């Protein structure tokens, strides 16, 4: 690795979901602890050289905005749109609905120097919280990324598994999740 070059990383925040289990609300705008889910996600990846947010644009400075094709086409379509905007050797991918993922979480994922994915207490990979070698991730993308699962694309990249706390691996999908 070349210090300062190979350790550079960009971030893709996936914020384009439909929020159907939350009644169709824009997840990025949902507040947890007095701050939006988008604010939490941006804080977690603040150390990135470039931050790309995939989703409806909001008045937030310092990030690059893009949309998946088609809008609502799923996380892999969002990933494809975000990857088109990054150039660092590694990219952190983070779903907007994980407010307890912090900069410390991201640092643990980056520590290994390669690809890594957060794993919950039951050993399940959290495919929307990881760091990947950009070139490998691009090569793994299907020609048509619409409605594909992240696992179907990234599991074959054999990332290092990084144990996450129950807080880090919880997400906000339902009104009950907001109550936690």
C-alpha cells in the first residue's frame, strides 16, 4: 500500500429507498435523537475523501448527490449509481437507516485494509454496512442492477467479517424500530 493513496476512501450513502414499511416516508428525513437519519450517516462517513448520497437531493452541503436508475430500483441500483461517482481505492457503503453506525464503526471496517462487512450478534452479515475495494465492487456489479440483493453481488467478494454491537447492526425499517 502507498500511504495516503491506497488508504484513501470514498463513501456511498444509500438513501433512495421507498420506506414502505414506514408508511412511505423518506427515511433520510426521519429523526432519531433529534437528528435525521441522513445526518447520522454523514457523521459516520465524515472522514471520506468524497461522500456520495444516492437518493432525493436535500439541502446538505459537502456531498455529491445522485439517483439510482430507476428511482426505487433497490440497493444494488443505488450502489451502481454511487460507484459511478467515486474514485478512491476503497469505498464505504452505508444504508441511511442505521443511526448507530458511527465513525468508530467505519474505522473498524477500514482497519483491515481490504473489504469488510459488519456482522450482527447472530452472525448475519449486514451487507449494507461495509467497506469494499472499489475495483472489485465495480467488477461484481451485474449489467442490470435493478432489484438485486446486495448479498447476491458482494458475498462472493469474501469480505472480512467485523462484529458489530446490537446498536450498530440495528436499522430503522418500521415504526417499532423508531421506538427503540
